[in-house]
């Protein structure tokens, strides 16, 4: 029987009232990444100028995507730093 620990983890971090919303967002993000990531990689590999190093063309793109993700995490953390501490401690 398959089971997931994600709802339990989300409940511990965000509270029971937010589990459905955050779980839906997490599953949507995984679906979007799964669909778009393969298409992006296929596009880059098929349009690479150097046939011998096709997959090397993916490294800068992946680096930029990780940098955007890191910047997003930092921005959300800074934006909710004052609000988040009070919300989490009141659970």
C-alpha cells in the first residue's frame, strides 16, 4: 500500500489548516517541473551547436534555474521573517 509522508511533514510545518493548500501547490510544482523539465532538456540537447558536448549545454541553464529558485526562497524568507515567526509560534 503506497503512502506519502508529505502531508504529515506539511502539517508539522504549516499547521492542519494549510495542509490541503500547500500539498496541492507542492504536487502542482512537481507536475510542472516533471513536464517542463524534460521538454526543456530535450530542446536544449537537440539545438546544441556542438554535437559532442550536447549535455554540457544544460549545465548553465540548470545553474540559472537553481539560482532563481534560491533567490525565490531567500525573498520569501525575508518577506515572511517578521510575520512567519509570530504565525508559527502561535500554533
